[in-house]
């Protein structure tokens, strides 16, 4: 009888102290719960990609590297373009293209190709971001307008967020040794300009805007197209929307 | 104080004092010694947002260029490149807007530049103008025939393949390689001058294909063409709902 009482008391006090420590330090995942879209009139940024319009010219990748001081090596990218080739036997190959790639050897005479297309990718700026939840030091966070940023002063470079991102949108910057990712060109959009990749896209395959705006290229894009997001089953609530997306694209 | 300790055995009393001192020290360190910005993530985030917003802009944006280069802008407005931003080809130009005389944006003239968009690539969407950079006027710079601000074919094209290259290349490796475009399409002369307002004709009925592929087709061209019974084959569909005429699929 006495033994059970002491055990329960000890157990309860441990539970309570754990909660207290978590409450004081305020680094529990509950801090990163999904953010709701703010009311009309406040910005809530989103991104649109017309898969049908992308010509795979990689101007966007070039512009992003110029604008955001991303290392020039092809391995480090904030945005990239994938080339999908689905063959008649049902196999699909995916390859990220690089700026200045030689023209590819495949031609129409390759009868094994069923269909082929390009898919631009970037950080999905999820409303419920996995990367923010896992950051042990609160260095990555979501702004009021729905952009996920990295605080490079407090990032310890543990790469947990790089692992956690289901879209592979993050990389470790080789100079600063901190996590780096697409910011929707936060310095540009806060001045009312377009992100660099949207600015240079020659076919308007990339569209950017405020999801709360009544009339904007972005809201028109959402109204006029059949829309899909990447890996919707993960409940990350991505804010990069794809029009005419093939089911093979994940 | 002394009374309190009398209740406990001596070792426990000492322990309580030590633990209390540690707690006090911890609290002092946390609340007094550690400055607020180190503890408060909200402050760190606000700071990070401020830093992010202060980063330098390198692409000036499409509406800036026309202030000085209005003439080029006007020319570009009506051409196929009207939706292109100047910086798509000329590169980041914010530095040029701040110091127009000293910093000049790039003018890409190499023959490798335009094919980044216009080299033939089967993954590109249908109808996007593409060329084969090896066969298309080798060694000639693109701008010697095409004005990049208002690109169009330099002369009225004689061959259909000048504009419909993708279809031409597809047809060239198909069973229809022997057929001229004009066997199936009637292209008015005016189509070559204003391609979008005057369009060539397309076959409308099943019987058109039947002239070669019908069971009792008499067309000389089609001596070896696969034959089908027009009454049984395909039922309610027109031929091109299943077969792509520029590259007809056949059982292998």
C-alpha cells in the first residue's frame, strides 16, 4: 500500500516537472501548429506553377542563385526543375536539370517514350511545416504572411529540418553552415516586387501573389485551373499550387 | 530558520540548503544574466525578418526598364517576346538602374544562349517554337536573322517545317513520311503572312482517311497502307480520336 503511494507520487511529480520545464523553455512542437490563413486584407502568400507552360530553360534557377547568393555548384539549389520521362513500359525517370545543360539526346524518334514534361519545384511554404516543428532551437519559423524563414544567427546546422522536409527543399549552405531554403524572395515581396524566379520566367509558368487578394494573377490562377499540391496526404498544407500536374509527380 | 531545520535530520537540512542555493543561482542566471534576445524566440524572429527584408535586391523588375528604354519596350510589346522580362535575357540589372553609365547588363550574343529555350526538346510543351541548333544555320549568330526584341522568321517561310518543326520532325520518322503536308491540309497563301488569322484546313470526316486506308481504297499512294473495313472499324469515332495522323501508331 505504502509502496504504491510513493511510486504514484514520484511518477506524478516527474510528469509535472517535465511539463513545467517544457512550458518554461517554450520549445515544444505545439508552438508550430498549423497557421490559419489570416483574415482578408492581410497578406497570405502563395505560389502557382503551370506545369504545361514550363519549357525547362532553367532561367529561374539562374535568377534564384543570382538574387539569393546561392552557391553556383549545381548541388545547392533553392528552386530546381525536374524532367520527367514516362516510358511505354510504365517506368518513369526523373532528373533535375541544370542551367546550360546540353540538349538532350532523346528525340521524338525514341518510340519508348510515352510522355515527358518539366516540373519546377521549390519550398512549398507549408502552412503546417514539418521543418519548423523539428527545429530544436526555434531557428526556423513562419512569418505572419505565411513564409517559412531560417534565422541564420541561431541555426546550429544540425540538418534535422533538411531531413524532415518531405519535399527536399532545404540544403546546408556550405559557407554559413546553416540550413538555407527558398524564402519566396522575402526581401523582394516585402517591397511589392515579384520573386526573382517569377520575374524571369519567360512563359509565365510561375505565378506569385497574395492568396487573400480578390483579383490577382494568383487568385485567377487558382480559379481557372485544376489544382493539385505535392504530397497532400502528409497534411503539411503546401502553399505552392500546381496546375495540370501528372500523377507521377510527388 | 533554525526551528525549520530541527525537524529534519542534519544531512537532509544541508541538502535542502544546497538545492535552494542552486535554484536561486539558476534563477539569477536565467532572469538576470542571460539577456532577453537570447531567451526570447519572438525577438529573434523579428530580428531575422528585419535582416531578411534588408537583403539587397538584384533584379530590378520589368517595369523599371521602360523608363529609359521605352522604344525597345514598345517594340517588344507587340512581338512574341512581349511577356518576357528584360532581365530574363539581360540578367540582374538593379546595379545598372543605380549607376547606368558604369554598370551595363549583359547582352547575350552567343549561339548557345537562345537554344536554352529554343533548342528542340521533346519534354517542352507542344507548339513552343524550337529548332535543332546543329542543323539550323550553323555558326550564324541568332540575332543576324531574328531581332530578339521582336522575334519572327526573317522571311516568309516556304516550308511548313519552318514553323511546325515539331510536327515535321515527328512525321519524318513516322509511316506518313512520304506524305506532303498538303495531301491532308490546304494552306492558303495568306496563312504564311498572318498565321493566326488565316488557318489551313483540316480533314473533317472519316472518309478522308478511308481514301487510303479503306478496304477498297483506290488511291495509288496507298498501295501498301494498312487497310480496314470502314463499316466495322472505329464505329462512332473519327480516325484522329485514336490515331495521331502525324505519327500514326501501329501494332508492332
